[in-house]
C-alpha cells in the first residue's frame, strides 16, 4: 500500500483498507511490528500471500523475494511488486544481488511463480546453481535477453510439464512472436547446463562475440568450453541473419563436453555445430526441415564419442559434415551416422567398423584410404551405404585388410586428373586394392564414373561373394573405344562366387601372375554386356573355362 504524504513507522502500524464504496475491506493490525519485510540495504517489501485470508494472519504475509521488470525508483532497484501480481512475472536480472539463494547457493525457479522474465546477460556465477522446476516458462523480455552460465543451470522438466524458454509475446499476446525475440544461453568454461524435457522457441537473435562488424552469430545455446547435458529437447524458430549465416546453429560448441539425447532440431540454417576439441555424444536426434545449402550438422576435428540412431528428414542435405581426415584409433560408425568426409585415412593398425544402417559420404573427389582395417557389417534388411552427394574418388586398400558385408558402394571413380589415380593407373575405378586381403560379401558396387573400371586390384587376395558390379543404365559413349569394365587385376589372387556383372565390356580382366578360381558362375551372371574384342566377357578368354 502506498499513500502519498504518509510515512509509516519502521516499528509497525495499524492499517485499514476501504473500497470505493467506503466499505471496510480489511484491518490488519501490525502496530506491534510488521509481519514481514526487511530493512537491510535492499528494503524488501512485505507482500500478502492470499487476498482472501485475513490480513491479521501473520502466516499470510511474506518478505519480497523478487524484482520486476522496469520497476525502479530514484533510490535504485525496487524490491517489491507495485501494482503487479506478487507471485508471477519475477524478473531475472543480476540474480546474485537481487535474489536470495539458499544455503547450498541454489535459486529455485518454481512452477508456482511461473512465468519468469529474463533480461540481458543474466549471469549464474561460478559455484551458484539455478534450479528450474518442471512446468516453468521463462520469457525473454527483448531481443538481447540472454543467460551467461558460469555455474550450473539445472532445468529438469518432465513429459507432462515441460520447461519452456520463449518470447515474452507468447504470454502478452500483444504482437506475434518472432524468431530472434530473445538471444541465447552462453555456457562459459566453468559452466554446466543440464536439461531434460525443455523447449526453446524464438531464440537466436544476433550475438556479437567480438568488436568486428562480421563477428556475429545466431545461436540458441553457445558453449564456450563448458559442459552441456540435454535430453528430450525441442528447438524451433531460430532467427536467421542472412548477412551472417556463418556461426548459426541451435547448439554451437567450442571445447568442453556436449551430450544430446532424444531431441528434435527443426528448421533454420544448421542444427548443431562443433568446433575444435569437443567431446560430443549424440543419440536419438532428429534434424528436420533445414532448407539451406549448408549441412544441418557440422562436427569439428575429432570423432564423436557416441553418434547413434540419429535421423535426417526433409533437409536439403541429409548428412553431418565432419572435419576429421585421419583416424588413428579404432572407431565404430553406428546406425544413424550420416557422416560426410572430405577425405578419410584409416591409419596402420587402426580399424574402422561401420554398423548396419550407417551412411558414409565422401565429398567430390574424396578418398577413403585404408592402411589398417575396414570392417563393414551391414545386414540384408539394413545395409551400409558408402556414396557421395556428388561423385567421390574411391576406396583404396593399401597393404590393408577389409571385410565388407551388405554394403552399397556407388557414385565414385571421379578424379581431377590421371595423376591422382592410386597405383599409377591409366584408368579410373571406384574401388582400389594393392597388396591387401579383402572380402566383399553381398555387396553392390555400382555407378562408378564412366568410362573406367569398377574395381582395380594389384597384388593381394580378393574374394567377391553374392555381389553385383556395374551400371543400371546403358552408356551413350562419345568414343567407341571407351570401355566400362568390372574387375581389373594383376599379380593377384581372385575368387568369385555368384557375382553378377551388368552393362560393361569385360567382367574380369586378369594380367601377370594371377590366380583365379570361381564357383556358382553362370551365363546369367553376365547381364546386358557390351561388345568385346574376343567375343567373351572376360580376359583372357579361357578365364571361365566351364562357360
């Protein structure tokens, strides 16, 4: 109650409240001392809890716990709620000074006081915790609204009571909410953000992380070396600044640890970007509706700790680009790993394992060079794919081992010029093997660049079992001398078991000190073959002696 010209005693007073009809509404007698409030440097007001319960009930009064947006006096911050609801729309700003943390340095944002309004650079200091209860809504008051986390934000919603970070316009309904109505949450090196069942709507207004005119980013969560653990999260309606379009992402991380489970990233330029030295684990993520020409996920220079069961749906590019070029430790690519590499080298004594359902993409002219071991373990109803959004170079085994089962290899064999061919070859190919032991079981090796070979082998031991090699469609040759071939070898041991060759001149060509065996090979294994000089579909002509 404020009465102009009245100075209440600090020791208490008897108050009488009348309505406009001059009817007495209440008469709290606190002349023996105020029931609540404080006279420390903040001068927190006394606030009534329930307007129905008598004002003479000491249990019906409490000391102010909060501040309100844009309520200040000539003396500074007002610790009260003049003309406003006592229990809602608490304004989060300078929280270490304006709010009362408990003995464990924790501020609890409870659902009974929801929604909360947050301002610019709301800092959670190191060794402090902000705990957000299920069902709480947090509203960014303007386009610069943001959190800086040096301590811990613990936002644990549940399936029926999600926590929501969104625009103030979602509650005010004064204007329609727009992407960029608030800015971001920044996790510093000492910071931790743990969240489950949390929605992030309308964030990502441009954040200037340096003084240069182009040093801007559109991000909802920005990790600058801290630790993030998020589960069952929904990201929608991020702001896109067409003049920046560089460091934009719902989640961006440089350094630190990033754990993401069972979450949805919907629309925008990019969903997830990691820079250098990030330990990332991601399981059950969905990336949906990213329509730009950039990749919805861009990972840094280290392989994810875990990347599994993630899906890409209705994006311009349904894949995650990863900057790793050298694999020096054993690694497993799991289902849901739509990884795009520019080049990838599997080092000596290193094994790359690819599980059912995984997709490994290579950029145009990119190479998968295997100097250690490649194990591809697809399944008949869940094969592995090795391909390219354009046309990659090839897979090259060099003094290596390979065991490939139920894998579809396609759209390779493209090189800038002959000098880049492996093994000093005069012809292109999609799969190359030199002095290696490789088994292809139930594999499809199709659509290598024409003209050229599908597989070239020099030395070593190679087995093809229940495989298909070749091309789906006829080839309109520019020159009649151009040849499309299946397997070219020299100094090699080759075994074929029920291998089908499609639309080519020679299925097999073997030269110089070769050893060749076959089984379950019939004329029907050679489909739509082209003209060859010896009227056979292989060289030398007696290679398949029983056919």
